């Protein structure tokens, strides 16, 4: 008896000299053309369906189950095995390798140009600090640790006005004294070229702050702004007079108890030697900050640079430079086309896998009367193809941003770097998909995949401990330790400690001004380092190693197989057997799964 309850009967099919099929009889001599076959739901087989079913045999009986096994086994083969099975060349693999070379080269070219611009901008910022800030020291640029020179600030009224007047004078003479190619920007300014563009001065003060033995304080603020405008080539005597008269004449009288901030803002142009050349606008803002009212007015320079697309110039370049620019444009266009083709092939593979999954579900339902488990269904969802599609989209967007940069349409370097960098990262990750087909390379990928749920659960518990220490360190040690002055810095410091970085400095920089906090800091740091290095990290490694040993044991001795794995493993046809080439006829899909057990009609699943 077969799976449908019909008696087992033998049917053979041979081929004549002309290649046509010749029906034969069973051992009783009866014509078996009209015998209900496996999966026909007891209806009479037509001559067309008999032709499709008989085509599944090559000198021996080959059931629909065998063809389904080969179809699934072929799906899970690696590209080399698929080539041996059906002679299909691994176009997607070749395209991905070709794309990696293109994307990596594009990233290198963009990085070289980007860092040229970044270096140009950083060096200009350093120049502005030396030109506009009195007695500036380059050591004050160090933002990692407190500088030995202290903060750049003033503590006396005379020094405040001295630094302020210095900035006014340098604004007037910046074109003449600087080595750099700086020019004033008259963009959106209705000022004659006989005058300098305005220097905007904004003063913010509290409405009232009186303090003797008692205090009177109004938290509301007043902000007054005025433009400082002088003629070009003004004499030093007239300039000094204009500066001294500017603040009182514009109702910008400074009351020290009320002062919050004083800001000087203006814009200059700078020429960047590139191919082609670029003009950048630097929006400069010098801030005198007295928000804390601690007897110290901090001084800082903030710059914001952007590409000046409105500026026009004559670029006397040779043909070689022009050809180089055209080749860069063409190279970006080629990458966009390659990524579109790569995404289309991967989306096509995802769609075909979905159709095969649906067919397998119906096959198991109709032939074995069972549902395909969710674990087996997930095997048809290839997350690597999804990753490649996402990487292609990011690279396409990054290439479009890069084309805009090269044509001076926009200056979105951050968006371009984020999209290209992330896209390149995912492109390289996508190669792991093809390495995963080989057992010696697959161990890393499988270990990460299997260990991921356990690692995530473990990380949640670790994060709870880490955040507890972070909040505690910020509140207790923050007032006495520069590495715990805010929550973000405290988290970065603790993460560095977990990795064994800068331990001695973290202990040594703790202030002993409060003895009880100093003792507490030792207990805090010793317990945190011991717990996370000796316990947490060791358990984390053990979770991954346990998964690794389990996978190695499975590879050596095997283990429990799912319904799908058991079904596919029963296929003994090797890629070189030739059966896979005979299964290219798509008509067999029509007889795999009956659409209705009542009417016995067949539904074609794949056209």
C-alpha cells in the first residue's frame, strides 16, 4: 500500500527509437495508464499528464518525491555544486566580487578627497584661532585631558576689553595680515565694497541681578544685537575710536553682574586648491561665556564651513585634469548600474525562494499531511541577500551624493560618508554568505548565528549591571574626577576599563579633596574592574565557546534533523549524476501538489 492507500503497482515507461514514450503493462498484463498514481487523488490520468509524469523517469522509476528532494537539495547547494549539477555559472558570486572591488576603490577615492577637505577645514580653524584669539596656545586644542595651560578665559575686566578689542582689530585686518587666501564675504549683505561687511555683535544679559548682602534676581533675559561697520583701510587711530564708541552708541553697555554671553559673528571666504578648485565659506563665531557667573569668562571660537556654490571662477586646467573628472563621474555611474543589477538579482532570488517555500509547504501538507515547521520555513529566507540589497541601496545613495559633491551641487560629506561607509561594510559582510558554503569557513558564521540568542540575553543582564555602575560613578565620582563629569563620559571611561585601557590614570586622577569619596572611588573601581573582567567577560566567552563546541560535536557526530533536513538528506543524487539537468522541465511542478482533494485539479505554482 502506498501513502494514499492505493495498492502498490509497478509501471514502467520505455523510449522508442524515435524518442517517443511507449506505455507498458504491469505484471498482470493490464494496461496501467488509467491506474490512479501517487498524488492524483484517484482521478483518471489524461494523456498530457501521463506524458509529464512519465518524463520524470530516466531508465528507472523516479517519483515526485525524488524530484522534490533534488529541487530542495539543489537550492541549498553552494555555487560550485550548482555549476556541476546544472552548469549554471555563479553570476551573483562573480558580480559580488566585482562589486567589492568597485565599491572599495570608490570608497578609497572618496576618502582621499574627503580627508583633503577635512584637513583643509581643520587647518583653517587652527589659523583662525591664532589670528582672532589673543595669546592663543595650540595646546588648548587638546580635548581629551585637561590641559596644563588651563581654560582659555579671562578673569579681569581690563583683560576682557583687551581681548575683545584684539578681536575687533583682527577682523578689520584679516585680509592683510593672514598668509591664507581669505576674503570677506558680501553674500546677503547690502554694504558698499568701500566698507567692510558687518561684524555682528550680540549681548545677552539678565534683566536684573543685584547682589549686596541680599540679592534681587530676574531670570528673564535681554538680547541686543548691532553691526560693527567700518571703511576699508581705516587708520589705527580711527579704528580704536570706532571700537571704543561702538558698544555705548548701540546700547550694548556691559553690566558684569548681568552679563551672560557676548558673541561676535562674521563670515569669510577661503580658497581650497583642488581639482577643480573650491571656495568655502567659514561662519565664525567668537563667544565670551559668563553663564556660570564664577568669576571666569571663557572664550571659544566656533566655525561652520560650507561650500560656496555661488562663487564663479576661471579654472585654467589641462585636458588631463578634465578627463580625470569625467572618468570619476563615469566610474560612479558604473557603480550605480552594477548595484542596481546586484539588487535585482538578489530580489529575484528572494522571490524564487519564497515560491519554493510555498511549494514545499503544500508538498508536505498533501503528501505527508503535516505542516512545515517555522524553523524549516526560515531556511528559505536568505538574510544575506537582504543584507546585500540594503548595501546596494546605500551604495547607490552614497554614489548619488558623491556625484553631487563632484559637480558642486551640494556639500553633504557627512551623508555621503555614512551611506558609502555603511554600504561598503555590508558589501564585505555579504561575502560571508558564499564563504559559509564551505565547512572550514562556515564555523565562525554558524557559531555567531546559533550563539546570538544566548549572547543577547546575556548582554541584557550585563547592561543592567553596567548602567547601574555608570549612574553611580557619574553621581558620586563626577564632581571629583574628569572622566566621570557626565554620564556619557563615565560610560566611555568604564568601557575602556573593561578592556584594560588607562587604568592607572583613572585611579591617579581621582581628587582626594573629599576623603570619604576617595575611599569610595577605590571600592567602586576595584569591584567594577574585578566583576567585569574576571566574571562577566569570562562568562561571555564561555557562552560562545559552549556554542562552538556544540557545533563541532554536531559536525562530527550529527544530531537531530528537522523534517526538511531529513527529507533532503534522503536524496543520494550527487551534483555530477546528471539528474538535476533533467529536472529543468517546469511542467513537473504542476503535478506536485493537487489544488483540491475534491475535484482533483492541479494548480501550476511556477509558470
